[in-house]
C-alpha cells in the first residue's frame, strides 16, 4: 500500500482535500458511511497526503504561453470554486458555457482563453482558494488464459460471484456494445463536446450502441473487465474477470485529454449515474508522463472518487524497464496502480517502474498484460485492428492498459463478496494474498540449475506482487460473515523429492523427473486448494492435479517461483493425484499442503 512519508507530506502542498464547504472539514477525508477499510488505520494514505494546509498555488511548468488553450483551475473546496466562477464570468471575456466551464462534482473550473503570464498572475491574485493551474493536454492510452492464471474463474465458481450489482465505469476510447460479449453494457455514452463550449453550463453525453469507432482500445478493456464470452466457446472462451458486473462506458475517442478525462470522472460521480448503476470502480487505462503532483486535476478527481467510496484503478504505464517511468496519475495513494506481467508470472519488460525506496511512486499490484485476447471492436475504424487467428471477433494486445482491467474486474468480484470494502480494504487484502515475483539475475549455463541466480522483485517494480483473484475474493468473503461462512479443513500434508530435470532451452526434455502423491478429498467441498513449496526460486517445477477419473483439472506453471498452487472448484469426492514435475532443477525436496473449503452463502 502506498504510504505517506515526511518527504511525501513535504511536497509543495497546495490544496486541502477539496470537496467540502469549509477548508477544515475538506481536509478530513474519511471512508464513506457504510464502507470500511477493514482494519486499516483511521487516517488512510490518501487522507494523509492532503492533511496539510496548502503552501501556495501550484502552476504547471509546461503552460504554453502565447496560445489559446484550456486552463484547468483546481480549488480547495466548492465554495471557492463558486466564487471564482462568479468573478471570472463578470471580469474576463468569457461566459459560463462559452469559454468557461464548471464541473458539477469536482472542485475544478475549465477556462478557455489566451494563456499569458499576466493572466496567470491575475488568477492567483483574485481567486481565493485556488490550488493549482494546469493546461489541458493529450493523454496516452497506455483473456481466456489470463482469467484462469489469476484464479478469477475459481473465484467465480467457488463463491458464486461475477461482479453482479457492482458498477464499473470505464473512461476510455469507448465501448462497442454491438459486440456479442458486451451486449449487456448497462450505459454507454460518448463525450461529444468540451465543458467550456457547451451552452447552459453542461456538456453533452450521447447514448450510442457503439462509442468506440476510432481505436478499439476501450472495447478490449471492457471485455477484459466484464465480457460475457458469448462470441467464443470451449477452451478458448474469452469470458471477462467479472462477467456479471454492470459496465458503464464513457467514451472520449482517440482524442482523450485531461479535460475529457475529468468530464468522464464528473459524469460517473453524478448521483443519477453513480447510484443508479452502483458505480464502485473506475478503470483508467491511460496516463501521462512526468512527476506525480498531488494537486494535478486528475489526482484531485481520483481523491474525490475515493471519498465517494469508489475504487479508482490506473495503468502504471508502458515506459519500462527503467526506474522512475511510472504514470504519475497512478502514483496517488487514492488509486491502485497496475503493472503488467506475463502468463508465467514474470514482470513484462515494458511495464513502467517506480522509484526505489519511494513510498508513493511505485505500482501497487501486477496483473496479466502480455498478449491478452479480448473483444475486438467490430465497426468503424476500430475494425481494422488485427484479429486473433482462431476467432476474428477478438484481438490480442499487450500493455498495462490490458493489466488494469484485470484488477478492475477482480475488485468488482471482491466488492460483490463484501460490499463494505473500500480502496484501503482492497489494498490490505492484496497485500496479504498477492504472489511474490522473481527474475533470473544470472544464468551462466542454462542447462545447469546450480548456475542460475534468481532474485525477488521489489515493491518499486511490482507492488505487492502478482494478483491472486481467488485468494483475494476468499479474504473479502471471510470479512463478510453475514453473507459467507468459510469452513476450512486441512488434509494430510506430505513431502517428497523431485530429481534433476532439464527441459530448457530445448523443446524436448533432456532429463525428466517428477514426484506424485494421492489425496483423499471428502464430499461436500466447495473448493480444493493444493500447494507445493520448495523454497528456491532458481528451480522451476510445475504442479498438476488430476481428479479421480484421471483427468487433468488443475495446473500451475509459473516461471521463477518458490512454489506452485492451484484451486479447484467443486471437487468430487475420491482419490486425487498430485504431480510435481521438474522443468529445470537439481534434486529438490518439497512439501505439499492441501485443504478443502466449504462455503455457505447466507
């Protein structure tokens, strides 16, 4: 979880926690009524970051003086914002809806005008409560196997959760709801005008079946979150992480900018949207570059959403592998920052990294983001994207843009299991349930496991580690005893040894080795959990679990790891065979554990 150090609080603090009518009350951000952080401290990292009085007005150093553009003015509270609108409307050559736009649920005003140093000085001198001045700028848009790899399918089956009743807002290029997998999209709107140029002080959202006619990016994201898999079948079924979630698409097209992103946040926070569709998650697969700024308008929008009980999820960025390349919007402690991994459990080379030792600038969690197959927009320019060879209704894309919706979907599953969770509670569960990640530091001889040196990834690279959706939903359910009772029964443990195996880098194994064990699984179990542990991440072994009929029903084949684990929903009673196969290892002694959960829904 992102923590706030004295360095973090010592940043140029320019804005009290905007949103209340008085500066003092606005500084105290608490979990919304009815939501709990499930054991986290009263003052969260998000609240702590905004707990100091502002030291002055933050002026974006990249303002483009001498050109006509849109300034984004962020205020301490709504009262200051209202007074500023009145002053600008009467003093400057703008009118509300014609050069001047006010967000309804954010303490931000948009001003379209000629940008000059004199104007900036005038605004600072005449607008009490002004916190920051930024300029609108363009932003960058940053499944079958991946859903199974993180255990989301097991969570769906074991706990009967699909994200039902949980609204997920998707601010992106749009959603092609004409795709069979996304026909259940509850609300799908397109932003068709800036807030500064819309009469009557509002801005226009148009309901359309397909709002993603430019890139297909948002359709792919929406499908990963909650696609039904209708257009696929069998072993290659591309069902999303939370197929029962209520999807609310907010399309900005390829021309997404800070202004349009803010309009998306403002729209999702409207009571008629947030309450009608129970929007609890906002997924953002886009970002920018540069340093994290607590009073950047996007940071403030994220904070407002946090205070409303929403979980905001951001892509970490695709600028890796160097340090200090993180999407600055994802560094806020009011959001979840998502790095990208592959389907062997390794960190993707392109995934942006944070700064070593920095308590804010780092990813929070890692999810699948390499060659993710999900819905392909079927109309407009987006239909030109390259389709998958086995099904033209899907395409495979890599990026933290693809990792982010995995986490948005997992959060939806967790919130269905336990609606009282807020971002802090979700993060605490991720800290307990995520898998450690490793990388090969040196390998002087690929055939000799003794020559392989493997090291664990650090927080500034991967956050808590690789998400385990099954374990996360299990923890969320256990924290909600009014709905779930989870009874766990441990089965007898065992130990064994897998002799030397060499299966890399050649296609066929030079030397095979494995060890097996028989488990007796009782009747009435909701899920069977099997894990093996050998402690040395330099040794690569794979776990397979066979049911009493001899069918392979569960497997885990991470790359560098100290163990493997699988969870199998609704196991039949009888003798199950557990096999640990060597892939690249010296003689390896391991321990095995197994348990069954019986889940009772109240």
